[in-house]
C-alpha cells in the first residue's frame, strides 16, 4: 500500500462541532477548526495532510459557528482533490452523537475519525496497516507526550491492545491522540446504543483488549487552549518544511 493510497477507500469524519469555550478569549467568533496557524486556517492544514494519504471524501461534523466553516470552504481554500461534505448538528450531540448524525454520509466499510482541534503528524499508512493486521474492529492512534495531564492516558499490553484508560496525571505518558479507525459495524453498534461521548460511553466501556493501539512517533498538537494554540505554528511549520 502506497502512502498516497492509504485513505483512498476510507471516508474521514472530522469532529468539529465543539463550542471552543477554553479558547474563545483568543479566537472570538472564529471556530477552533479555522484557528489561524502559520498564515492559514487549521482546517486547511488538516485537509492537506489527509490529501497526502489519498483521502477523497471528508465529512465535517459541524455545530457552533458552522456558517463560518461553510463560508471558508466556499472561498476554496482547501485541498481541491477532496470531496468535503458538511453536516450541521441541530444541537450539541457529543462526539459519538455527532457521528450518529452524519452516519448516512459515511459510505466506506472503514471510517477514519479525527478530532477537529488536534493534529498528529503521524504516518497514516502505518496506522491503516496496523488496524488491518490486528483484526480489531476499532483502532486508536496513540502518542507519547511529555505532559499528559490534560489528556486521556492509555495502558497498552504487549499484544498492542488497550488494557485500560488510567486516570489523568501529571508527567509523561502515552495518550489517546483523538484519531480512530472504526469498522462500519462497530460504528453502527454504538450509534444504535445511543452513545453520546465517544470516549466515556464507548471506548472506555469496552472490555480490555478490544481496542487495537498504534503508537506513532509523531508531534502532537492540541489547539484547545490559548497556550497550546500559541505553539501550533512551530509544529505545523515543522511538518511542512
């Protein structure tokens, strides 16, 4: 499998409907997914990244300030090779609920789910290969960070399966990077169960060993706080040089 073909037959769902309360003091009425980074909206960088792996269809799960995102797309500042579909939730539905709302637009047998306020410069070809080789219905892309205090930690067994999600704690650790590969059947089951939070209602309630973990050696960017947004340009610029 070539890198440029890794996502050729995999629809991508980008979760971008959050309220962005922690960063509103910096962004004002600009949604997080359009945060200006290195001279361009964050979404533009994300779509370019997906395009390098052959992504052809991206479904944006929008909510708060959705009109700003659709207007940005209409101006054409995005990867032209990708079919971008916008779905606007009528009210905040949670991460799992948002996937349920856009399910009709996700046509592939495997779906890549990406948080719209994080960026991981990971090799998606390797992630897809790990998912397929594992035989699991769901895989989580993970990364080790120096300060894991704000993130969901993962404990991974020698078989590369997630054993548990320990409580948040200061210090270095391996975290859930907010990027997933799900089979359509797995997606349909938790949607039918009425899950709201993908993390709390779905992933953290699965039996130990259900989820495949792929730990990437990559730079992790979270634009959810003013402090992390301030460092975003250096991470993005580093990827593009």
